C-alpha cells in the first residue's frame, strides 16, 4: 500500500505545476453553469415555486454539485492512457513491474485530480452562493458523511472508467463506450435529479452508476437525511465490490490474451 | 553556377529560463526571463549546381535551423539567402516547386496507402498534371527499382523500402535541389548502402543538387565531394572531402607485434598510444618522422606482425567538432 | 489564380478520400465510431423530453424545434470536423512546431493544414443532423435550406475555431483558451437562443457567433427572412476572411519566431 501512497503523493506534487491550466479550465465550467442557470431560470420563470419537490435554488445547487464532480474528476489517464498502453503493448512492460497496474492507475489518477477537485469545489461554492445563495438547512455536522460519499463516488467512477478502457484488449478503440458512459452521467445524472423522471423509470436509474456517482453525493448535500445516507452508502459499497471484481476479471483475461498473442 | 548562396546568415532564439519549483513557475509567469542563443551565427557559403554537399555537426550545432531557413520554414534574424535565385522567406511557394525535402525522423507518406497512391498525392500537391504523373511515376519506379513494392501499403514495407519511397516521393516534381536531413538514421548497414546508391544515382542521372545533413560518417565519406562542418552556429570548416582526408593523412597509426618488449621513447613525431606486453600502438606524424625511422627504432628482426593505417574519418571529424588537433584516443 | 484554387481543392479532396480510406482499413472501429456517435447525440433527446415534461415551451421552442436545433448543431459540427478537423487542433500544431511540413509545400498553408485530417465520428454527427431534419419534417425547401446552412455554419464554426487556435501564435497557454472557447460555441449551439438575455445574447451574435451559425439559421428554416439570410452569408464571408488574415499574420510570426524552444 505504501508504494501506491507514494505514487499518489508524487503525482499530486507534480500537478502543482499545472495550476494555471486548471484555472483556465474553469472557463468551460463557468460557461456550462451559465447555460444551465439560464435554462432553469427560464423553466422556473412563471410562478412555479417547486418542481417535483425541488426549489429553483436546490435545482441549481444540484446541477452545480454534479458538474463539479464531473469536471473535477475528469482525467485522460482513465480513458486515453490505458487504451494507449494496451494498444501499443506498453502494458506488457507494466505487467512485469512489482505493482498492480490497476492500483497504479488509480493512485495516479487520484493524485492528478485531488487539487483539481478541491479547486472546483471551492469555485462551485462561490458560484452557488453568489448566484442563488447558500443551501438552506445545510448542517455542518453532516459534512463527514457527505465527504465519504463524495470520495466513494469518485473512486467508483474511476474504476468503472478503467473497466471500460480495458475493453481495448478486445476492441481496438474503447472511446465509443466512454461516450455512452459520459452521456449516461451527463444527460441523466447531472442536469436533473432522479425525481424529475417519470415514476416507472426511477427504480431503473437508481440501479445505474448515476445513483452512486453523482445523484447520491449531490442529494445528500442539498437535502441530508440519515436514511438516504444509508441507502446511498450501502449502494456504493455494493458497486465498489462489483466493479472491482469486474475490473480484475477483465484485466486478468486481457493480460492472458496479450500473452497468447504476444502483444 | 551556384544554386545556393548564403551570406552572413544569422538566427537568434530567445529561450525562457525557469527556476525550479512552484516559486519558479509563478515567477516565470509574472516576470519571464529570457536568454538569447545564437543557433546560427554569421555563416556564409555557396553550393554549386549538381553538387552533393555534406552539412555536418554535432547535435544542436545549427544544422536543422539552417535547413529550415534555406527551405523557407524559418526566417533568418539577419543575412541573405538565395536558393535557385529565390529568396525563401519572400517567395516560399515559388521555392517549394523547386526543392524537395526529406526529414529522416519525420514521415510524410500515408502509411495505409501504397507508394503509388502516395506519389499521386504528392503529384497533386505539386500540381503535376494528371497526364504527366503516370509517366513520372513509371520513370521513378524504373530508375529507383520500386517495381516489387509499388503496390504494397507503406505500413507493410521494411524501413529501408519506406525511406526509399520517402525520397522518391520528394522527387515527384523534379526538384532542382533536395534537402536530406539525416536520411539514413536508424537503418542497418545494408539498407544504408542502398539509400546511398539511390542518392548517388539521383544526383548523377537527374542532376539534382543534394544538401545532406548526417551523423553517419559513411554517408559523408561515400557520397560527398565537399563537407561543411558547423559547430555552435559557426562554420568551422568548409573544404573538399579529399582535402579533409589529405590534411590528416600525414598521421598514421602503426600497430606492431614484437617478439619481445622494446622500449620506445616519446619523441617528436611519435606518440605511443598503447603499450601492452609485446604489442605497441603508435601514432606517427609522417612530416616529422618517417615510417622507416620508426621501424628502425623498433629493430626489424623482432617484428612479428605490423599494420599501418590512416586515422579513421570518424575520429577526424570528432576532433574537429571538439576544436582540437587530431589526436586519436 | 483560378488554377491555384482548383489545385488546392483537388488536394483537399484527395486528402479527405485518403483519410476515410485509412479509417476504413479497420471496419469495426470505423462503424462503431459512427454508430455510437449517432447514439451519443440521440441521448440528448432524453434530456429534452424530461425538460419539456416540466414546461411546455423553452425559449419559445417545443420539442420539434429543439430537434431541428440539435440537427443543425450536429450537422454543422459534423461537416466542419469531416473537412477541417485540424482547425480544432491548430494550437497543438503551432505550439509543437508541426506546421513545418506544410511550409515546404507550394500550397496555401492554412487550407492544407486544417484539411489534413478527418474525424470519422463526425460522419455520425452529420448523419444524425439529417435524421433530426427527418424527424422535424422534410420538404424540399427545408432540405435545401438545411444543407445550405450546414455549409455556411461549418464555415463560421471552422473560421471561429481557427481564429481561436491561431491565438497560440501569440499566447503561451493558447491551447487551453482555444479549447475552452471552441467548446463554448458547441455548448451553446444546442440550447434555444431565447433563454439567454442581455450582454450574453449580444456576444452570441458577434464574438462567439453561435447565434449566427445556429440560432439564426434555425429561425430562417422556421420562418424565412431575407434580411437575416443575407446577414448570415455576409457574416460567414467576413469571419472566413478574418480567419485567413489572422492565421497568415501568425504564420509570419511563426516563421520569424525567436521564442519557441521546440523549433531550434
């Protein structure tokens, strides 16, 4: 475990050099938030106060939080770099090294996004407070629980990404599958909470990664209850176990295939 | 007739200096500091039509920068260039029809296409009319013996075949001058030999002037009649190949195997390089000491075997780079 | 001059043909790229179905007009990336000194560079654009206008991203800025123009011309308006000329550059 912690720290320090890049990356985030703000303002423009249990203020905060999680944890390592390693056969060199490739990638990824995510969270809070004011009924005591689900969400997201990238062992280009995942999270998971969907679809969406990656943490921030925390947290643990098993099965199969074909 | 004329050419680069760490990064954003480097420093030379010229020097000597200025990619900071009567920085497009370029490390061919399709593409780039292009490809195919693989996708070709096609592709528009930037880099000796033959043939049969940079002494020795050596942005030598060799030919390496150990003193004109049991390796300056003198000193009866050779060109060039007089090992 | 233009176009089409041929050597990847892009775009229908279940109209549009708007955005983006994909990566080429290859060719550097690559998934975008038009309703007039505005929009979008990319001739972190601003153009393209107000709305019709390339064009298909029609065409010509001008100014700087480390 110590070596992964070291990889994490080294990447984190390395990334301190790219703070300007992160700052410039905010341009995009501002624009997206601006578009969504306008969209929801338009939808709430007549005398509507509450839509499916959400006030406009809660809606904007929901979008803000999910977009922060989305923008703050995006990373090419999980998508292009793994595929590239597999395609070029670089992964064969990594297999011989005394570490687990998947854990190596995860540590590196977390090292890269830590600063970014923290900066996005701060900017997100500033935007939210200045546009629609602080979240009502927010209790500072809940922060530890929320933080736990945020971190778990980020980790689950990265493991699912790795699972998709590993498809490159069998299909040359795994990017199209990333699009599908992107779109599922972006379209269904960030723009509106699950409650906005028709009743019969909601249970299905609750089974998708959206529930544990974006909806869960965001819901807890804008409307905390111990019951929903338990629901989300248990779902996250289930997801973690399942996704890790999938990745290790796929990875081992892929590596075997690589050995047979000699890269 | 000179086809390339370069007078007092200069190119200066500013390089951003950055200190280590976060503080250094922040400082370099707020108040960047620059250092000026003369990549090319006041060089002048001419190249005659039909010549094969080697333009050599260690890494970072200014070779590529010079080629880039000659081909119109970079503008000089000072000085004049005329290539085929054209000023590269003023009439880049006009010049492009007259020159060909091959950069050994950069591929210009489409790897999934056959050489034939590639040649057609380059024909279109250089506005070779459709009715002429077929003849041209036919001609090149025969001259450079590409029949075997002209219809095989480039990615399935061997590295040597690929480089051959790269060079032929740059000839599609009958350029007057061909710039070759390290064409044999990374090739095995047999393929290198092949490429050299091709370059020679091109020069002889098509009359193409060739401007070659290379690290490979073999390229230079076997192809070029004239050599320009640059280092740190300056020309340190511009001479014919035979002069270069002749100049250093008065130095010989003598290796002798003796029956028993013979004591030999370092005298003027003799330099003992290696002394081992019954073997000796000596460098002789034949202007000061004749070979015969040295043999006499060794006592001819004791000599079992003997080998006299010239200093290898590679060593000559290395020492010119270093700016020192030639001394082996 | 005419000959020169003809030859340039010939090279561009050869380059397009060869690019597509290259991608087709791997058929599975080629087809998955296109099909998944169509599905990818289609997923946004879900978003709009949900939004329209909350409110009958958004920015004066119903789902039908939004589909047309989406179609226009996809086909403009698609055409631009099929023909001029490298315009979207101009910064990277400039920063890494990769324009050299094009500088030794006797062709217009700007056109040769931007047309040197084709994005295959963009074919999916273009197809999706026409699927949307089909859903909106096909008439001869619609097809002609839609096709015409796809071309005009592609000119505007390509010119815009090229200008943004050309900033890298002058600005060090130009690539990130270019990426962000190009993304703005694309992000705004799929939301009804009328939800934006004030200064932003003015910006969208001038500096970030998504209003011209998408909102106005869609409005003309909905309600023909001759004045706007000419405004769009003239705007496209002006921004195209501007793109050429700025790139060429930058290119001079690139060639006389004394700054870039990678180019020694």
